[in-house]
């Protein structure tokens, strides 16, 4: 019985349990990792020592110089790539800003096209086509002659400048009412038209005038006074004669704005109100 017990105890000592086996595997694995780590460090130290003395070896000194040169070139290339990257980034930002600016300009141009002021001259069909019909070529010399004559007559005739948006904003509200800057400038254009028509007649020779034009000429002469010398002016009758406007309440409201903006001024005398161009 004693012999059997001793043999069982010996078997228990010779054959460890499962827990002991797992512990042994863990220790073995850690030892292998530690050995691998130590071997790697030793290998790195050996390589460092070899590289430390590489410049003392004549056979490796040339190779080392080439490696240093290539590293220098590589560093310059990386610097250039970095500069090009920043340059392209700046260009991208500039192009984006330019695109936004062009989009704003396009929207403004589209708005202007859809809201053309009524006082601006409209293009005729012939001018929009950009061609001259052949059947009208014989009259070309005569048209040029008339145009030169008309330009000569209208030379130096004073005109009232159009009202700007900034000026119109400075006009008191009680003067403007429901009027807009376009309404005021439309009247400015008609006033300039009437002034040009009146003084074109006054500069024509009497012998070239017909009876209606001659009557207008004498009427213009009668309206002159010492206060109107050197002035370009019209009266309400000239507005109705040469334009489609009517001297109504709305017209006089716009004249108040024009006087406020120093486009016209009144010259009174002989029971007549004259509107002179400033």
C-alpha cells in the first residue's frame, strides 16, 4: 500500500496540471519576445557602429557622398513641391474669388438688361443688325452731310446731366413722393431734347425757315431778356412743342427735384417762368 501511494505522488509531481502548463507557455512566449527584442537592439547597435566608421573606409566614402548628395536633392525637391502646393492653393482661392465676382457681375448685368431706364435711347432695327442695306447706299453721302450739319448746329448746346442714385437719395422724401430716379431722368432727357430743338432753330438762317419755324424763332427772341443772356432755357410751351410731356402737377414736382439738385433754375420776368440749364 505504501509503495502504491509513493508511485501516485511521483506521478502527480512528474505530470503538472493544466494551469501550470499555461503558465509555462506564457513564460516561454515572453522569453522568446525578449530574446527577439534584445537581438534587434544588438543588430541595430552593430549597424550603427559600422555606419559610424563608414567615412573612414575609402571604399564606402564615395558611396556616402553620393547618398548625401541625393538626400540634398531630395530635400530641395520636397521644398519645391511644398511651394508649388501653396502656390496652387493661392491660385485656387483667387479663381474662386474671380468666379464669385463674375457671378455677381452677371447678375447685375442681367438686372440692368431687364430694367433699362426709359430715358436711354433704344437701338433701331438697322443699327442692331449692324449692316447697311444696299438700296440705301446712294443716300449715304446725303445722310452724312445732314448729320454733320446737325452736329454743327447742336454744338455747344448745354445739357443737364442725369441725376445719380446718390443724389436722388439725398432728395427729401416730401419732394420725391412716389417718383423714382428713372422718372426724373426721363424728364431730364426730354428737357435736353427741347433745349436742343429750340436752339437748333435759333441758329438756323432765317431764309431757310418755313413759316411755322419762323414763328417759333420770333417767339424765342421775344422771350429773351437781359437776365437770359448766355443762358440756355425753355418755357412750358417749349416742353409741349418739342416733347410728349405735359406741364402738369407731376412735371412740376420733378422740376422741384431738378432745382434741388441744381440741374435747372428759374428765371422769372414778363409774367413768364423760364427754366434755365445750370
